[in-house]
């Protein structure tokens, strides 16, 4: 993966997001935690990096034919913005229950948003059918070398901002983000551990990584809709298997509490997927004491009307208030 090239390509196209510490978080975890705030990225998510890197790589001939994508929401906005900046048409298939804020933003960036299917997987199938009848280029949300390289620029930024990190926690949906970060980190400093985080209600990559038999018939569900993916990526899983040190899961209650923690303590509204890695740190799913810990806050595109739901979930079981 050409992450260094992606870094140059994206230099004036995306924000270099802050790497911020929280005194409260350090106290609660007995560690030095550094939050990589990709919720402050353009479009409110890291996904812009991969989409932009892919779309800028298209030839003029390919660009004229437009692009098609499938997305749970954040990739859609990245593709829509990148396509509009290049002046090309984009059509994006999204699950019917995608937060309204994400659908509206996608259309606001100039894309045609088509709501189809109950899950990302079903939306992807619809997009694939459409692709067979068109000459457009498919911009995959995670299973694409240039998309992975774009996401990997986060790792290079983090190491420029703090080269002393011991471990980095990364949310996993399809695996594009953690693949890029793992490749970028291990190429620069193999001693830094990379820990993936999945929601327990959508844990296909965790199950395969741990050698457990996946029950494909089981429904998947999580408030972290940005990582609500049914199966690991074809390109991404071999990278994860080779370069990621461990994968852990977090419950709905733990994710909801991490969302509320960011709102109360950091005055930031982050989405479920964006809070997943933080949940793993707050609930010490892997050894972190006395370590310098990186945490990817991957996005902030949450539907405000869901905040009451998150509050209820966080209080529904005996989840520690830390």
C-alpha cells in the first residue's frame, strides 16, 4: 500500500486532525491516552481520506463515467465530497435506516443517495447490481488498495504528532481503517501494538480473527452503525490477520457510555463507531496501564435525536460510571 504517496496526494485536501489528551481519561485509565479526532475531519469522518485518495487516482476517462458506492453513511459523504470536488457524478446506495443526518449530508455534497436494503451488505448488493448495468467505477468502502492507503495516512499523522505511542485502538467495520493504520504503523515502528475494536453485536472480524466459527444466520445489530458490517473484507482481513496484534469487543452499553463520556467531558458529539475504540480503553479490554495509548475517534456524524436512546442504553444495565 502506497501510504506515503497518499499522504502527499491528500496534503491539501483533508484536515490534519488534532491528537488530544484528556486529563480525566488519563486519570480513569492510569494511562496517557491520545485521542485522534477524526470526528473533526471534513465530512465528520476519516472516510474522506480513502474516498478522496481513490477518486483522485481515477483517469479522466474513468472520471467522466462517474462513480458508484455503497455505504452505511460516512463513506457516502466522503465519496460525495471527493466526487463533487472533481466534478464527477456519484451514486451511493445506503441502508434504509441510515441516520437522516448522514443521508442529508450526502445529498448536500451533490451525490444521488439511494436508500436500499436493511444493512450495508444489502445496500452493497444493490450497488453491485447497478454496476453491472453501467460503466461507472466502484469506490469500495474498505476493500480497495487506494482506499486503505488513504486511511493509513492517519497512522503517519499520529506518529508525526507523537512518536512514543505504545498501542493504538482502532474501530473495525469492514477493516479498511485498521488495515491502513496497521500497515502504516508496522512499517514505521513494529513494536507499536495495534488493537482492533468491534461491537459485540457485529463482530465477524473478531470471530474469524479468534478462530471462532461464524454463524452467518445470526442477525447483526449495533448502535455503532458505522461499523455494522456483516463479514470481513476480502482484501482487509489478510492484512488484519498479519499485522493486527489483537481484537476485542465492546457492548452496546459500553459504546453508549463512551459517547456520553465524550459529550460530558470533552464537549464533543461522536457517533457509536467513533466511540467504540474509546469504550475499549475505558473498560480496559486490553492492557494499557502506564502506556501511551492512541485512540481513533473515527467519526462524529450522529443523529442528535438518538441521544436519548444512548442515555437509556448506558443506564439499562450495570455499566460502571467510572
